[in-house]
């Protein structure tokens, strides 16, 4: 998933991205998200933490240091079973 391009971080080092979640072929199983590649010391959270119906998911990155960062977001299936 690739989101955005150049973005400015707020003074407190936080950043929000809204992602559109859509389903196909009758999918209705809860999906959560994981991230990889965020800088050391930063935290990535997703709200809601899981989603099964089409809607928005907000990814928040806090304590983000200045610079260029590539953060990979991966959806996963039914996290309640893990």
C-alpha cells in the first residue's frame, strides 16, 4: 500500500493518514494492519484497530523524526484468531 507523497509532520512529530478500506466478493472478516519500516522510536497505530466493512482507517505515526521514511502497511486477516 502506497500512501501520499511529500508530507509535513506537525510540530509534535505526529502524522495522520486516512486510508480507504474496501471489500470484494462478500468479504466480511475482520482485517487489521501492521506496519514496517518506521523509524526507531516512532509508533504507528491504526483506528479502528480492525475493520470488516468498507470505511476509513486512520494510521497515526507519533514521535516521527524529520527526514524521508518509507513505511509499509500490510493488511492481515482475522486478527482475533492470532
